[in-house]
C-alpha cells in the first residue's frame, strides 16, 4: 500500500478526510520525475534549436503559428492565444522579431484597435531553414529513446492529460 504524504503548515498531520485528496509518495515521485524530465527535454531541444538556427523557442512557436495561418498572418491576440502567451509577452517578443526582419506588424483592416502579425520572407526562410535541424533534435533527443509501443503509450497518456485538462485533442500518431 502507498504511503500518503502528510502536509501541514501548522506542523500537525492532515485530517484523514483530506488524505485522499493528496498524492501518495509514489504518485508524487512520478509527478516530479515527469516534470523534471520534461523540463530537461525542452531545454535540450531549445538549446539545439538556438545553436542550429539562431532561433529561440519563442521565435519558432511564432513562426510555426504564422506559417500555418491563412495568408501567413494572424491578429496578435489570436497568435498569443495559439501559443498560450500573455499579450504583454507577445508584444515584446514580436518587437524583437520585427527588428530582426522575421515578422512585421500592420494595422488590421477590419479593426483599427488590433494589429496583424505577418510572416515576412526572411521569417519564412528562417523557419524553413530551422525545420530539419529542429526535427533532427526532436528525433535524437526524444523519439529515439522509445520503441513504437512506448510512443503509442505516450500518445495515449498525452491524450488523457489533454482531455483531463479540457484541452483540445492534438493529432498524435496514426495507428494501423
């Protein structure tokens, strides 16, 4: 049987009725290992992206979203929602990308209050040049660590997490 973690700010033990609301020691250890490993994984892929293409992870997210958008342009608020950034973070990052010629901001024809973010030719070239090195990093750092069965299990786990969090499904592996 699993031991329950007892947490209290007053130094006492947690009431028995609250124990079921807390993870067991083993469950908490799984959580910590998962989070720490995911953070290391992201950091290594991001470092390779930066080294191979001179793009940050944020640059890549913006360029990917714009490359997939109709007309390679999005309202800045839509872009922020897609990559799950606060509008202030988005604004500062776009300013830096604009200075490098990767994107440009222009007035939105239908709404003078908002702006559209447009992928420039330079941004499209930088994104295309980063794709193969980025995919090689993902394969070498992540995919190669698993068997096909394990990748299917990760896909199932990711789907369950997204469902639990109320997030829309993402297209994972297609299975025959």
